[in-house]
């Protein structure tokens, strides 16, 4: 998500780093709400809504809270592992996985590798995953 302007990004990125290091998680919501209330008084409604979503996204990313949007989706999707990492994991792993535990990112990369022989476009491959 692009920065709306540099001053806004710098201010809240710094704030998020400080928050991650010094504020307990149960206080994080209070601080975010206080910042949002301050912004709400100073901004037009459409600008406030955009910044509110951006601030929640930024704080979640920096604090690692894995917060959910009102729709139940993660604000910040986890990164998918590299193909080389998945290959290393699957070297010593056979299916079915006995304990049922495996990183979803590794499975996605494995599925991607298994579909390469089909010569599908990138967008079509990702539709299947």
C-alpha cells in the first residue's frame, strides 16, 4: 500500500517500532484508537477512512499482531516460502505427512512445482493455488 505522504508514513512507522518495543499488546488497541480519534478530528471522512485502514495495516505489520480485517482476513498475509526452501523441506519428507504439520507456504510451492509441466501461465497456476 503506497504512502499517502512521507511525513505520515515516517511518523507512524516510527510510532509502530516504538509500540512494538515498549507497549504491552493489551494497550496497543488503546493507543491506536487514541491516534485514530485525533486523526478523525483533523481530517475529512474519506481521508480519515483511508488512513485508518493504513494505520491498522502498518501497526499490525510492525507489531506482528496478525490482526484481522472486519471481513475476517489478515491485514498482512504471510510471505510464501521460496521454492528452494520448500525443496529442502520435501527432501526428507514423504506423504502422507505423519504428524499433519507442514507450512502451507511449502505446500503452495510444491503444488507450483508439480504444475510446471502443464506450461500454464502464472495467473492460471495461481488460480489453482
